[in-house]
C-alpha cells in the first residue's frame, strides 16, 4: 500500500481530519485508513478481507461506497472554515467492475466548492501489485454546517 | 426489533436469499440481519453500535447505504430466475436526517422488474421504540446475470 | 387530458406558481402545462409531439426530465416562505419504459421538506386513453434561496 | 461558436450519429447542434435563447440535461456495433452554477464501455466569449440494444 502522503495540506487541517476520521467507528471497523490529505482531495484505502465482502467474494458495494463517501466528505471538509462541520446530502455511485485486488483506494475530489454546498467526484480503484482498476465512480453533494464544530 | 416475517416468499426463495446473505461478509461484520423476505421486497435491520458510526455518533452514511444496497439487491433477486445472479449497477441515496435510533431498517422494493435491468426504491428508517423516522431514501439499478449461479 | 385541479393550495400560492411557470420559456416552448398544484405536490403535462421526440419517436429523456424537474421544483416551492426562490441542486432519473402515449404527466412530490434543502420524488407517466404507464422515476434535491424573490 | 471538429471518428460513424441526431425532434426544436464526434466523446451546443429558459432567465435545468443526455448517449453510441441502438437507463446531474452565456456546450464522454452497459461522464459548460464555466456535471448509464437498428 502506498505510503501516506499529505502534500500541501497544513498540519492543522491534517490533524482536524485525522481526528475526525478516527471518530468514525465504521472506518476503523472496516479497517480503512487515510492515505492522502490535500486541499480538495482525500484518499482512503481499504484492505480486501472477508469482513468487507459480498456473496461472490468481491468487496461489497456498501464498503466500496462507504470509503468513497468518507473520502469525498473529507475532501470537502479540507476547504471548509475552521468551526464548520460536513454532512453528506446525497451521492450516486456506479459499480463498474468487480471490486477485487489487495486493497481498494477511494479518491474524493472537490469539483465545485461552495459556501453552503460542495460537489465532489468519487473514484474507487482496485489495486493489485502495480495494477489499478477503476471499480466505481460517483458524484456527491455535501453541506457545510457553519458554526457546528465537528466535535 | 420486529420478529422476522417472510410472508408470501416460497421456502426455496427464502433459503436462496438467506444463504446468499450469509455469504456477505460485510453484512455479518456490520451486524446486519434479514428481517423480511417477500417477492419484490426485502428488509434488513442494522443495530446501532459504535462500529457503524460516523464522527458525530450517528450511523455512517456508508453503513446506511450498505444495508439499503443489500436490501434492494435481494428484493430484485426474489424475482430473478433460479440460476441467475444479481449485481448492483448503480444507486443514488439522499441522507435525509441523522441516522439515529436503536437500529436502522432498510426497505428495498422493486419499482420496475425487467429481464435484464431492475429498478428498486430504497428507504431506510431509524427505529426508536415505536417511532420510525425516514433517514435515507434512494433509487437503485440492478442487473440480472442469467446462467450465473449466485454460488 | 385531466382538468386542472388545484385542491388545497391557496389562491396566492397558485398564482405565484402559475406566474413563475409562465416565465419558464422552456415549458412554453415544449408545450407543457401545469395540471395540478397542491401543497408539496405539482403535476405537469406534456403533449407528445414530434418537437419533443428522440430518434425512435418516443418522448426524449431530456423532455421527460425537464417536466419532472419543473414538477419537483414547484412542489418544493409550494412549501417555501413567500419571498424565497427555488433552485434544483441535482436530480437522478431512471427511464423505465419507452415514453409513449398521448401525453406525459410528471408528478413532483416532496418527500422531505427542509429549511435549506428539500428532497422530492419524481414520477412520469405516459397516458393513453385510460391507461397510465410509469415511464420514469427519479429523486431530486432542491435549495431554498431565502430573501431571493422568484421575480 | 466553435467550428465543428470530428477528429478520429470514421465517416460512417459520423454519418450514423448525424442521421440519428437529426431524427431527435427535441434537439432540433431546442436549437441544439452536434459540434464534435470522436470515439467515446460527443459535444452538443445549445444557443441561449428565451425558448430554453427557466423563470430567472438562465437556461432551464431540463434543457441543460437534455443536451447532456444526448451527448452521453451518442458518445456511447460511437463505441457500439453497427446494428445496435442506444437507450439511456438513468442519469444523475448536479446543477453547479447558473447556466448563462451565449451558448451551452455539453460534453459526453465514455468512462467505462461495456457490451451491455456503458457509463458516461457528462459536463456542461456555459460559454461567453473566451470564458467557459462548468455549469453542470453528471453521470449516466446507457444500454446497448444489439440487433436493434437505430432506424
């Protein structure tokens, strides 16, 4: 798995996001981890294990979506003011290929930032050795709750 | 939590779906369970625990989506021929309210069955004592893989 | 085509919505008309003519979506405060069957009203004599712009 | 408006798509025209006129979506076998900014081609002199109907 790289993001922002991520019980329970934090862009990796599978042994669409949703949420969060909080309004995701590989990597990227609403693109890759396959792609709308600290 | 009710579905169909569900490692890992199987309609319940939470303590959108996706998938599956398999093509979900309560219940229901594609409505309720609150609603497209046994 | 029925909506609300609808050049150009205005629910009918067709002679998904989007937008608008305006944030629509019939009728209905965001369900029917066929179904998110008069 | 460029696409493919587009009564009625045809990528331009407006004078979300849907449909169609036809299964679109400018340009691009289902990305730009603004972005699923000629 790639080493964590956090180019460009300030230490404060990184700390805020790592702290928030660690309070997401689901991410810990699934075994997901933050692998990249940059302004408007966050990556989350999920090792492929039986605990995240569907009935054919691939990663379940729900687990694929969960890391995509969190990656997009934190990508938006990197651009929010300090005392704000983020909520997912909605998202849509296409499952493009069987989610296989050693691990999945979700990439959340801000397409359109906004004071109230932010729109992200979500891409999830299956990674096996040097090969990355796009297994899901989506689009997400997030809302910034001003003056609602994340914790 | 409601007692399991499986009105209308044949014993064979119920067995096929229970068997498939039990092979979904993610559902077991999240603690989800099938609570209703009827032709074109499946319910899945998810107890609210720290292992499925987001950073504010509510159920994570990813966990909410995961049970919604499985409920819709199995709702479609109830209408498929015997030796077919089901895959999610895509879904879209709106998170309407904080996902709170003792447990969530996802209801997947077929809106339009088809030989190749089936469209489902997805609703997720937060249940606290006698009170049910709609916390998410979505729409899903599934594909029937003929002659591709589910196991 | 059904007679216009406007049960329950106040004369002021009906006037506001009819006035806004008439300023939608696209609705006039397509030949669409408002057929029902109630709190949280609006219908729009579109006669089937060559001007709204796709390449096989059915109504184009774009025209089907256009009346669905307007129906949902005005359904939300019926619940907004007096000096507010409505904008579509996003929508998703499944085309379920060939859009045929003498006319289409789009039904926009509020699923979850909110101070900032409102979520609607969108259904479009093809109507031929007494027969109504569901040809499209969707889900839409709208935003209320407070203190931004619609005109 | 940009000159039509049709790099890479074969004359037969261009003819098939132009012929199909011309049978879309809606595109003609809206004043839309094909401005680019390449394998897996099609552009459609829509001049901004009162006939395509919403109540505030911007281009209506329905017109924006209509050209996005057609652009994605024809982008998929460029990759289909000769005697096949294309239908939109579903799409989701976010309206990101007021759709203003002299004209809109929709860009449909295949993200994942497939024998049965193809997934496209949809982007719509508002163009004013040299300035292009992303006004909408979406994601679309299309189905290939084999042995179903487009006309």
